[in-house]
């Protein structure tokens, strides 16, 4: 759909180009013709608006948006003449009149776009904002970003999450084509964050999920956060419980009415829920394999699997010590921890996660190391008492 006449396009691209004004005196009549031509073209476009395609249909909506954005492009061309090509006409004897007429043209296009968008509810927000209005708009957005940065920097929030949020907001400001819906989402979401006086990582994460902050970086942050939590849980049953709890919390966030992120290809809730479903199914299959290997708890206690009378963190550290001292090979460490998880259980964890066991062998708390030292001293005392090593050098 091309409702913009060739005459209007040539008028903007050629007749109003500041190169045309060089060494040329513009008569009052020419300025009047400038105004008259614009008013005639604008009136013609307004009369054509009832003949627009039905915006309820995808093709009709796309055609209308294309037309409105073409008008914005014409406005941007004039804005370019006024600013970037200012050096060409700034010394012209009629520079003041030229500037006034450029501004008249920009305001004429702005009024036309406003009227057309008003007559097409639901579409206007998707039209890109003209450069004439963009500089002031971006200045306001930059001020809002400063407020947001100061607010988040004072909160107890994970540094990766802070950087992710601020970077995403900054990217909106530097976008080439900003639309009203982009600006609205930017301001509404930043206001919701600013209104939270005391904010932590979990609260910010939940707030972003509610309002469909469906950026790839945030999606990966969420699933990595869950992966770390799962890896910290030794028992497979307990891991399943954690995932079910997170799915329930995620659903509660989903049914809370929130903002819609412009152009999001899918709902963040659906993407995150799918990850949790797949993780749960994986652990379920893993448990099934483990049960098949040992049949049931009684057979496990009968000797097919053996009890290690240590908590999982101490057991992991005990294995790591043997690896570091050369008693166990350093090659294929993952397979080694898988073997121990498969063939041993602890008093509180019947089915261990090999990944969690390996993680806890390196992420060692001081209290765990202290208790392991006590175990080793007890072993040393046993050797001294049973093999008369106390006085042996």
C-alpha cells in the first residue's frame, strides 16, 4: 500500500534539500507554495484513511504500519536537513526563514501522524518515533536509567543480574528505531523496579518473570540459577522436590497480571517451565535407572550398594583428597564420581547425584573441612593405638 504520492516524496527529497537553497533567493511566494503544497498533500492523506485495509488482519496491519513508517522516514529526512546538513544553509541570508519552514514541515508531519494513529487504535504504538521527537525522549530515558542504576547498585542483588538488567535497558535507548510500545515498557518496568524499596536477587528475578522480560540473557540467567541450586542438592528425590516447588512458584508468577514485552516471540513463563519439565524428566529417568540397578532399599542395604557413614559434603571431600594425593586417578573425574554415587549411599541420601557430589568436593565449607580433619585425626589415633606408632619416627 503506497498512499504517499510521488510528488510528495520528490518534494521532500529534492525540492527541500538544502543544496537547492545554495546561492538561491527564495521568494515569499515560494515559501507560501511550500506551505500550500504540504497542506494539500496532508489533507489528501487524511481523506484516504477510511480506505485503509482492515488492521485486524495481519497483512492489513503490516500495510498500514509500512505506510505510517514511510511518513516517519519523510519526517526524518527533514530532520536531517535541519540538523546534520545545517552547515549548508546556516549562512544563507534567509536562514531564519528556512529553519522556520523546516520546523513547520516537521510539525505538519507530526500532526498528521498523530491524527492517523489516533484513528487506528492498537497500531500507533508500533510506529517508530520520528528523529524530531527522539532526542528529547532519549534524554528522559537516560535520566531514568541513571535512577535505575543508582537504585539497583544499593540493593543486595547478584552482580550478573544487575549488569544484565542495566545493559538491556541501555540497549533500548540506543536502538535505531524506538516505538511508543518500547518506551512504554521501558518506563513501566523501570517504575515497578524503582518502587521496590528493598530488593534482592530473587525478588528482582520474580518481578522480571511476571512482566515477561523475555531476553535470551535473562532466560539463561534463570536456568543457570536453577542448575546451581540443583547441583547443591545431593539427593535426587530432593532435587525433584525442588524442581516441583519452582514450577509451582513459576505458575503463581505467571497468573499474576503483568506487562507484555514488545515483540517477544514466546512467553518467558512457557520457556522456563519447559526447562524445569525437561530437568524433572531427566532426574526421573535417572532415578529409574538407579532403582533398576539396586531394585529396592533393602537390597541396597544388603550389599549391592554400600553405606558411607558420612554426610555428602564430607564424602565428596574425602574422595577429592584421595584424587589430589594420587590414591585415585585424576583422569575421567566425572566417571569416578558417578561410580561413587552409583555404588554408595549416605545415612540421609539414598540416591546421590554424581554432579552434586563432585561439586561439593571442590566447593568446601570451612565446617566441612574441619569435620573431615577430625575424621582423619580419629583414623590416625586408631593406627597409633593398634600398631604402636605413637613413638615411631
